[in-house]
């Protein structure tokens, strides 16, 4: 069944959602979590930097092997 409707289309604007209320305790907890994550990330960064340096040194040694004819560091041949 068809209806004839010559009225203009009505648009209803959606009201903005209510603002989320955050308490000071929630913010303090969030800050503690972020600080913990930062400390963990910094630790991981230092560990990764050490691993990168180790691998770079290993690559250097493979490309330039030490001379086997040189004297040992402790003086014993």
C-alpha cells in the first residue's frame, strides 16, 4: 500500500552523549599504571640496546677475525 506524503523530511539531531565522569582515584590509578608501563618499557629498551650491541660485536668479529698469531692476553701461548 502506498501513501502519498508531501511533507518535508524531518531530521532529528542526536544529542551528544553525556560526559563520562572520572574520579580523582581513577586518574591516580591510571597514572600509576602508566608509570609502571613506562618503567617496564625503559627496561626493555635497555635490554634491546644491549642485545643489538652484542650482535653488532659478533658481526664485527665474524668480518674481522682476531689474528691467531698474536699473543694471548694472559701471556700464555
